């Protein structure tokens, strides 16, 4: 649901499930649906989440940086977790459910690696649970990725820098990173959401 600009309150909406059970309430961050099967949030929304404006709704905020390790080391959003490998995703989120969590994925532009990682986790989550149930309802991709976030909020990044994926110094690491993503199936995920 959208943050009301007039009242400043955060309304809830109700999800109705197909088994006539008691509906449950949950918060949805202001987002736009992408035809690729995921919701995009703006940099300002992520900053609001980081500033605690949604803390009454989420106990756990996971900012998931899907860039390669060298990019992450070159500058990342404070408290972001570098999660560039499918085994990391499984270990972190699929061993047991982490209640009241919001997961926000990004890569350099949030055009390939973040959406693919989002879909990878969503598909496994969907397959492990009986429809329409999933463990992680509140998952988003950051519009514009680290590039746009860093341009607006460099003071929230550690170190305060931005290393591009295609930096020629890291050509081999980049190639190896894409090879891992492709061989693991992460780069060819099809979403059924």
C-alpha cells in the first residue's frame, strides 16, 4: 500500500487467500510493478526504510547487494549484504523463515543481476510452499540500483565510492562472476509470479 502523503500514515491492505481463512494484514512499500515479475521501489523509499520509518512493520530489513564482490568492496549501501552466489541465498533465507522481513535487492542498475536474484529466491520460495503461501512476501528491487542510490545518498554508503562493474581492472573477476551465475542457473531464471 502507499504511504499517504496527506496524513503521513502508512495504511495496511488486506490479502484475501483462496481457502476462506481469516485474511491477514501486511504492509507493502510504495512500489511499481515491473513486467519482469517484481516490484520496484524508489531510492527515497529505501532511504525511508533505512531511517526506520517502517520499523513498526518490519523486524528485519535485508538490503541485498547482488553485485560482484569487487564492486561491493568498492562502495556499498551501509548494512547491505553482498549476496552474489545462489548458495548464499539458500543458506541465508531458505534454511528457516525469517519473520517480518523486507528484502530489497539491487545491483549496479538493477536491470539484470538484482531481478534475476529476486526471481531465483521467489521461485524457490513459491515451490517450497503451497500456493498462495510464501515465506517472503515483501521483496522488492531498487529502481536505478546502486548507481542512482549512491548519486542521491553517498553519505549512506561505505566506503563513499562507486566502482563500476565494467572497470577494466576487474575484467576477469566480472567474467568469472557471470560464469558462476550462468552455471548455477541464476542467470536463466524464469519467474512464474
